[in-house]
C-alpha cells in the first residue's frame, strides 16, 4: 500500500508523473485549495472531482498563501499536516504545494485535462481555465454540500 507521504511531490516530480499518466492515456483532473480543517464538504468535493477522470492532482496552498488569502490566524493546520491528511485519501493521487496567490503557474505547468472548482466560481472566471481549454481540456464546477465550511467550523469552536 502506498504511503500518504509518497503522494506529496514537488512541482518537478508532479509534472513528470502527470506527463507519464497522460502518455498512458489517463485523464488528469486538477483542483486546488487550502483545505485547512478537512470536513464532509471537502471530502465530497474531492471524491466527485476524482470521479471526473482517472487521476486527481491537488494543488495545496502553502501556509504563507493561506495567510495572505484567509488572514493572519489561518491556516489552523500547517501545510505539512494538511498535505499528509489529504494524501491519505484514496481518491487523491498527488498533492503539490503552491505559494503564489493563484495556482495559474501550477496549472500552466501541469496542463490537466480537467480543471475543477466549486460551484461558487463561474467556469469562465476560474484561474487557469484559459490554459486548460486552449489545450483541449475542460473546466467543471462541483456543487458543495450545504452547510459545511472551515469558516463555519472555526466560528462554532469560538462559541464554545
């Protein structure tokens, strides 16, 4: 059985693996996010994303990029903890960090067949959509499970 830590790769390693998968006819799905406190909404979303293709690559925001995006008290869990937890999910094939404000460079390097984000995004506004579409790929959105968010969990904890 593959260890979760073996699924956490550098960009260079991820790029080589993705190229090999594509060469072998596999459809590569890419999504990204912070995934700070893993909850049902995350698991449902990631499982559905994986169901759109043969392999799922998860671009994971580094701690610095989460703080820039979510504020100084986030992330709750450090990037290595988040990566290991996510990599332990059977439907995630690779986890790769990115420190930029958006995953554009990562998407441009990997050129996945399918780019996925939550339905709170319009497909035409998803970062990297142009790269994926111009290379023959597709962009999809997935509905969230209502009522689940890390922000909501953090607020609930604060109230106790």
